[in-house]
C-alpha cells in the first residue's frame, strides 16, 4: 500500500526517513532524493533553480521504484505528488498496480520555522529566494493535494511538525504500524 507524506520544505522529512530505517515494513521513497541520486546535469539545473522536473520523468521514475517494492510493505512517498496532475496520476497508478493509497500524513509547521530550519540546513536549493519560491509552491500546489485526496475518500492524519523529531516520529510510527497491522487482518 501507499502512504503519502505531505509537509513543507524543512518539515523534517529526511530526519523522519532516518528514524524509519529501523522499520522493515516501511520503504521510504523521496522524489527529491531519487532525482539528486540520478545526478543528471539537466535535472540538477532545474532543481537548483527551484523549478519542477517534468511529470513524465518523475512519474516514470516513481512507477519503476514502487513496482520493485514487495506488496506487503508500506511505500511512503515523500515529495510526490507535488501537484494535482501528479496526484491524478498516482490515483490511477494505485488502481493499476493494486496498491491502495491508504493514508496521507500531513505535517504542519509555521513559515518562520521553515525559514529558520532551511537557513541552518544550507542545501544547494536552500537560498533565500528559492526558499520563498518553495514555500509558495508548497502553499499553492502541494497543500491543496491534501484536500484532493480527502475528497477521494483517503484518510488524512494531521501531524504537528513543530516538535522534536522523536515526538513527530512517534506519531508517524504509530500510524504506519496501525495500518500495517490492519492490512494483515
Ligand atoms: P525536495 O527534496 O522535495 O525538496 O525536492 C528538491 C527538488 O527536486 C525540487 O525543488 C524539484 O526541483 C525536484 N522535485 C522533487 N520532487 C518532485 C516532483 N514530485 N515533481 C517534480 N520535481 C520534483
């Protein structure tokens, strides 16, 4: 099954991925990380300016990765979908590949905390103007996906991300444990 993680840049998603490595029933797929790992000069150019990589490239990449994962695992998607067209594609893909989208984990943090955290992190796309662009992209395109999934009957779990990584992890871990148990029944 598929779980979608939605949260603004700096929500601590990669820290959560570190903590989730100890959970064998969860496979984390970060669209941004998969793109960075490709180390393709054209893709890097798009990423360093805060733009979006073509849907066709990213959708194909996600499909190939998800299909490699055993059906009994939870595929936790981070950074995908990024707008409604990708969400549509994912809903269609989930039917086609018989992997239900079971849950959306929605992490909330205030904008000023996002700025503080990204300034500390300093990745290649963490420059002040790209940070502003990414917050805007989040509010305009990504956040509305939560409502879109909710309208499709998918359960949403709201998580307060303005806490320690361990506290956030506790909520995520419990939610994923519960849906994994219910799948077995
Ligand atoms: P992230 O690691 O999620 O902050 O993503 C870093 C960069 O990768 C983004 O700014 C985009 O350029 C690209 N990217 C990540 N996910 C997607 C996606 N779902 N669709 C298109 N581009 C993406």
